[in-house]
């Protein structure tokens, strides 16, 4: 492994064997990266398969030539891998999480909302139809009541109307109400579909922009680190490396490294400085906020399914509601004397011959709120794999928060292995700085 890395990190291969070894290494890396690039474009960014294949096939030969011919490019590419464990890598993983949640959860929520609206539409349609039919009770009651009055008045030989029945107008054609309800339901459905499409399109475009920017920034960050490493001796130069230890032992100044153990750290050690610990905690808090927002969306999915499932089950259990219309009409003596006394006196009739009698009737009807003819789509349960995948990705994200410091150290070690002569200059610069500080103290 050490020999393979030595061949990979050399500016120029020493012989033909190393040249072929380098070519095979770059070819293997290109095949793996090309496959990952295709899967990233097709599965994560949701580009078409032919566009993803075309982009991967165009990108792979270019990557192979760049890695094989350009030594600094190999260094930058090698530093991109640990840089994925830093803030930019977290952005890529976070955008992937957002895409998974939006694609799998948002349509589910919209579908369950549609189911709830279909239940309400069914209940309104059946209840309004049943309510309109119940007005027939009033027509029957009014007709029988009018018939009772007409029968009583027939025994009086006075002027009377030709028909004593009440005229009760019914709305027999309910198609207008159903049409308005259908139009309102279609409008709500179109609005929900428009919201779903808008959310998915916005998130897809935003995810593609974030992903593209993150990949470009990964390359830029690695290039920026290498540029500063090669031009600034003070940049990221506070590690006790093996070259620094050998230099201090050769000059019999090993005590300088012991006395500076509080300000210098070993790149292979697990020790974190106070600033590094505080930075990790801040990043973890920001990541927790993003996790809470995603959990709110997932909880909305479960809540929408629970409401839709309850609405469908309760609507199926709705029983008919009996409605009873009772009419009781009583004519008292006082009413006879008070209301009709004048007419009866004119006709010279005695009060006891007043023919009006009491009337009492009861009419039964049943209101229905649901029907088996209503088409209600079943509620869609949440996909448990979404929560599992998001949980695993966030475990990786939290791990990268605390591994970010070690990723930076690994980037420095990679740069040092590609440019060993420059690493010796940096070690000499740090040694002189420690010596100067020790003399001042």
C-alpha cells in the first residue's frame, strides 16, 4: 500500500512499471467516480438516465487524463475525499436528505389531504341530498293539515276557497347544488396539485443548485488549501510531524517539542483543541435545527395519514339519523270565541256548532351522511424506509461534525506526501519559530 501511494503521489514516475501502475490506479479511480457520478445525477438529482450516462461518459475520460497527467490535480482530487467529511460534504448529504423527504413525504401528505376532502365532499353531497328529500315531509304535512281544515270547512255553508290546501314549493332539481360542489372539489384538487408540483419543482431546482455549488466549492476549497500550503509557511503549520521530530533530534532540541505540547498537536492524535471543540458543538446545534425541521415534515405526514384514516373509518360508520316532524294543532274554546266569534255571530250560529277540530300528525324521515357509491381513495400510510434512511444519513452527518477536524489534518498529510520537499521547508520554519520563542522566554 505504501508503494502504491508513493507511485500515486510522485510528481513523475521513475520507470515504466510505475507509469503503468499509476495509469491503472487512475483508471480504477475513474471507473468508481464515474459510476458514483452517474448514480448521483440519476438517483439523487433526478436527471434523465440518458443525460446522466452522457455526462458520466464525458466526465470520466477527462478525469482520467487530468489525474494521470497533472500531479497537483491528483493532490487536489485526493484532498476532496476527506473534504467530504467537512462542512461542504454535510451540505451535499443535507441536500440529499431534503430531496428524499420532499419526494417521498410531500406527495403522501397531499394524497391524504385529498382523501380527507373527498370524505367531506361525500358527506356534504349525501347530507344535502337527504336534507332536500326531507322537505317532502313539510309538503306532506302541509297537504294533510290543509285537507283537515278543508274537511272541517266543508260542513259550513259559507263562501270558501276552491282549494283549502297549503301550497308548499319544493326544490326538486338538486343538480345545481351537486354541480357547484363538484366544481368546488375540482378547484381544490387543482390547487393541491399545483402546490405539490410547485414544491417538488422548487426543491428539485434548489437541490440541484446546492449540489452543483457544493461540488464546485469542494474543488475550490481543496485547491485553495493546496495554494495556501505551497505559498504560506505559516498556514496550518502547528503540528508535531515526524519531519519536525527528526529535525529537533538531529539538532539536539527535542525539549522544544515537549515544552510546546500545549500549543502544538500531533496530526495523528485524537486530541482536540478548545476552539475545535466549540466549533463542533456549534455545527452540531445547527444540524439539530435542520433535523427538527425534517422531523416536523415527517410528523405532518403521520398526522395527515392519521386524520385521513380516521375520517374514512368514521364516515363508513355514520348511521342514519332519524328525523321526526310532529304537528299538533289544537282549537280551544277561547280561540273559537276570540277568533271566529264575529263571523259566527253574523251567521247566527251557536258557538257549540263551530266545526273546527284539533289536528295532530307525526312524520318520519332518515338523514344519511355517507354512501357506498362515494368514491374515496384509501389513505396512504407513511413510508417507514424514509425515516430510516434519513436517520442513517443524519448519523453520518453528526459523525462528520466531529470528524471534520481530523479531515483537515488528513488534508495536510496528503499535501505533505505529494510535496515532501516543501514539507521539509515548513518543518524547518516551525522549528526556527519554536527556537526563537524559546530564546525569548
